C-alpha cells in the first residue's frame, strides 16, 4: 500500500459514510455501519504499517483528515442509535402491550375450571398474535437488536402456549371420539403443523423481500441494485408459491373438519 492508495481509501470512507440523522429523527432508518468501520480499520492498519508520504506534513494532514472522518462517523452512529432507541422502545412497548391477554395458561384454566379457554377464543388469539408478528416485521428496521430479540422471545413464548393449548385440545378430543376421531385429529395436527411451517416460511420470505427493497432503495450501486432486484423477483415468486400452498392447506383443513 502506498500514500496514494491510502488517500483514496480516506476519500472513499467519506463517500460511504451514512448521512447524519435528521432533526427529531425525521426519516430515521437503521443504517449499515459495518462497511464504514471495516474501511476505517483498514486505513488505520495502513498508517500503522508505516506507509510513506512525500513529506511529513502530507502524512500528518492525511492522518488528521482520517481521524476527523472517523470521529464524525462515531458521532453520527451514536446520534442515530440514541434517536433510534426512543423509537425502538416505543415499538417494543406496543408489541408487549398487544401480547397481553393473548396467551394460554393451563394453570389458570385449572383454577378457573368453570370458565376455561375455548377453541374460538384461541383462534381469535392466534389472529391477534399474527397481527403482532406483522407489526414487528414492519417496524424491525426502526428497532435496536436487543429490543427485537425481547419482542421475538415474547412472541415465541406465546406461540408455545398456543401450541400447548392445541395439544391438550387434540388429546381431549381423541379421548372423547375414539378411533375415527383420532384419525381426524391426526390429520388436523398434521395439517396445522403444515400450516404453521408454511406461514413461518411466508413470514421469512416477506422479511427477506422487505430487506431487499430497503437495500435497493438505499443503494447507490447499479450493479448491486440489479443483483438485489433479481433476488427480489425470485423472493416474490416464492411468496406467491407459498401463499398458494397455504390456500390449499386451508382447503384441506376445511375438508378434514367436514
């Protein structure tokens, strides 16, 4: 590495640095700072390796320019994180609030045996949970990693409670209705598992499509815009396939109940 290369890297560091967040977080989005820190580390290693400049003054000027850019990057990243934290906590609060009362507790059903949770109630709660999952997916780009994890863990906890209810419901149903009902219940469990896997897959591909759209909208590279656009088309085609599969499963579930 020579001084010209190092100067070019410093110029590139300035060009790839995300803009400072707006006043009051207007238009705030979580930026990808990894390329900035990776390039800054590479530039630092260049100075540490003893790259020679024509004069001591030129080296000092380059060093000061690099340090100024690195300090500005830290300032912008910290400002973005501070502004993002408030919004992230707001979304987390909404998600946790929506999660109240949509779980299931076997203990509570045992205590209040005269007012047990019904199948219709659990179906409705499943719909509410799907809405919470959609909200998290739509706002995750405005949330910090630790808050997203807390919300995801809470959603998974409720999903496990729902699964427990349906297992108990299926077991009780089998006990009441004998072999024929057992076959019907086995199909129901199998179809519900197929439906769960399909809806989980649909959510993953929707998340992937959302991420690709964000990358395309924020991209300044024609090359990567083209690549990501191709991936997005493939992902949207997969989403259509999964949605068709879900409709087929729903039809099978209806036939099984009839």
